[in-house]
């Protein structure tokens, strides 16, 4: 039976001793191997394009550069390669920024080896890895976002008013909205007035601008 191919990892970190230690640690894993390493972003990007690793282990602070900028550059050239941040910088300040930039996980360097291996395998499986603390924080942020959405004046619109509002945002005229909804023009005019009142808008122009802006953000 043919042995499964090992997943190839590339390390980007500005401390040589750390890179060497990490290489030894990962080398003990039967399904993982290090295919390359670099201390700064430009050299790393060139090697990554050539070697095409399955995963990049990246620090936030690099020689003459920044890990977040490296992720953005990687997204432009090889977005299919996942990045796992491994850094001494506090996850509270950097994990969210890293994920937004395109990273698939964040592990602090003080975590035990087992945690790192769990994170590596999770990201290799196509998932996102965050610590328990950061996962809880993400849930809290999501909850706050949903509260803000629920408190939006748009929530006060009835289903039919929302439909009319969306069509206004898509650039439909009153006649086109009437045709789309199988309602008469006078009824659409009534809905427009109700929507303006609920959203505290003074004119048809304000309503159109508001609707277009809202449609552009959903």
C-alpha cells in the first residue's frame, strides 16, 4: 500500500533559532514536513510561489516587513495557500486583523506543541482555528452585530414595504415596481410614503439614496 504524501509546510519567521526549533518539532510528525523557510516577506513570497506548500506558518513581525502585509500580497498571487499565524503578539489585538487579512488561524507562541499541531491539522482540513478565548470573543462580536442589525430602522418595515424598498434600491421606477409586484401605481405611492415616514426621510430623493446605499451594503 502506497504511503500517504506528507503535507508540506513553509515557515516565515525572523528568528532563526525559532525556525530551527519549529522545523524539528514538525519533523517528528508522520504526516508533516518543512519544505522551506524565510525570515522576510519578499524572499518568502518568491519561495512560496516556487514550492507551493500546503500551509504557511507566519509570524506577525518579520525582518523589514509585516506579516499582515505578506498575507495581503499572498492573497493576490496564491490565495489558495492557507496561512496560520504563529506569533508572540497578543491574539486579542492581532487575531481579528489577521483573519480579516486572509489568515486561517492564529496561535500564540507560548501555547503547547499539541495546540499548534491541532491548529495545523485543522487549517489543513480547510477550517479556521482560533483559541477558545478568541472564539468566545468572535461569538460576542457577532451577537453585538446582530443586535445592531435588529435595531436598524429597516427592521420596522413590513415584508411588502421591504420588497418595495429593495426595488427602489435596485433603481426601479414606481411604474416598474408596480409591474414587478402586481400592484397599482397608487398603492406603490402609498408604500413609498409609509417607508419614508418609518425611516424618517423627507423626500423621494432621500429615499432613493438611502435605498441604494442600503442595497450596496447587504
